[in-house]
C-alpha cells in the first residue's frame, strides 16, 4: 500500500508517525484514543513532556517503549514525525507549531490557535514555507454532524445567514485558575497568554458560528466589528464572563454569551436564523441532534455522530496525510476569526470590570465563585438578542464598540 504524506511525497507500507507534545491535561485524550484505536494507520513516535506523570497513561506509553523527551529539538535530533500534536498551554502554541513545521511535520494544534494575532501571522508564514498543514483543534469543525450542516449551508439550502446566537455557562472551580496560566495575561517570562472564558474552554462556540457562516469548508466568516462587554468575578487578570455582538462580512450578526461564574452548568445552546430556516441545538436534549426547521414547517435533522472529540480530529488529520490531500476543515485561516475578535475585545477592555461585592459568592460544595443572578441575566440576554447593558441590568458596564479594520497586532 502506498501512503502519501500530504505533501506529494509517498511513503510505502508505513504508519503515520505522531509526535505528542504535551500529554497532561487535554493531551491525555489523544494518548487514550491512540492507545485504544482500532485504526492502525498511526503510531506514536515520541512524546515531549516536562512532567510525564501528569498523564494518566504514562506507564502504558513506557511499556510500549515509546521514547520521552523534554523538548522538541531533542526528539527531532534523532527522529521524525509525519504529524505533531500540540496540546501545550496557549503561550507555547506559536513556538511549538513553528518548530514542528521547520522539521517537516504536519501539525494539529489545540485551540485557540495562539495568544495573539501577530503570533498567528508568524505561524501562517511558517506553514507556507514548510508546505505542511496546520489544523487547529476546534472540536466541532472536525465533527461530521457540523460538517454536514456546513455543506448544506454552503449549498444554499437555508439561504443567507441573518443572525446567530450561542450561550454556554460552564462553572469553573478555584482550582481551575491555579494551574499557573489560566486567567493570566502574560507568563512569568513575559509571553502573552490571554487565557479567558472566550479564549479557552468556550472558544469553540464563538468559533463555530463564524465557521458555519464562512464562504468555504476551510474558511470562517470575517468579523468586521463588535460590541462587547467583559466582566470578572474571580481573582484573575483577564475575564470570566463575556457577551458580544459581532458583525460579519456576510451581513450576519453573531451573539455570544458565556461565563465560568455560575452555579449550574448549561449549554451549549444555539439558535441560528437563516433566510429559509431556523437551526437549533441544546446539549443533552433530543439525543444531541441539530434540527433545522424551514419556514413551511418541514425539518432536516443532523444526528449526533457519537464520536469523541479527539477521535474526530485524529481521523481527519490522518486522512489528510494518508490521502495526500493535505486538506483539513479548520486550519489557521478558519481559526483566525475567533482570535481576532477576542484580541480586539481585550484591547478595547484591558481591565474587565467586576460586580458588586454583595452579588459575588463562593459555593462550598463546588469551591467555585458564582455571581448571584448572572445566569438569569445571561439567559435573558440570549432570549432577547441583547447585551447586559441593553437590558437595564444594574451592574452592567457600558458596552465597547470595536472596529476590526486594519487590526493586525494585539497591543495589550
């Protein structure tokens, strides 16, 4: 059997070799799926990890004789990989992606693609020099349920997008922000991190709206401007609640509501209005189906695939290498719109305002900070297509308007 590496070079009867960079935290999921996979088209060539014991599967990796390294250069000095999977903190994404590309590896980098837009531009230049692909791990963009919906949108089945909204309320305990980089603007060495609720855990759902309304399978809609409100209840440097309205170049308005400072998890929930239909989804309901209801009452339903997030991303990237296409649905350009929106919002609001102290509480059971009434306020905003300042909410700060024209650098 002949396999292509995705760059026109053929490799015969050989598995796709994978370098895992970061196997703690989310990286555990890639290790699990690769160890358990029935698909023997891929093998782990090596692991780069400064703290191997942070991985639940470290002993299984060692039992298989997989070599461990503390840095990528040491791996590449004695080996090679067709695909490097980057699951390190945000501040390392640019460096690690560029290193992998310079050594001839395709890359799957976890979201967000980078801390800043200028880092993303550096990564695009490195990719173009290498001739390799860089996939960015926004889970939904690799899932066949979302990809089928996007193909129907591109084919014009629903007409033009008019307005879209998503809400996701995911509680995070104090321990979440004690990792050393969560909620930080910069690292100890001065590198930008810019971790926040909208630039890490729930970034998927802002990205999903610009991705679905993009002009091609591997492109997102371009944001033109936004109206933004950011808030902070935890003792962090960035923000843990975000509401924004984004105007895109296809004329659609995108509304995004998210927070880590609530008691009960809810969402993601989305509601997308097109010329001919309304498309809805609510996590945990209707077997996680996406339903498109046309104005005449007829429906089209997209069933959940039941696959894991990392399984989808591995399948797509391995297919792109084996087939020789080098095509991935979410690369650097597709992921750029989310980064642009969040960077520009943080430049407009460098210090997120807080809430009245009387509304901020610590829940004993979950050890999480929560804001009294916040969940109800955000759900009302979602229902009414408004930001908190537009609803008469007492604690709401005036919204900031951000124009993205010519925005090429996060200034901080």
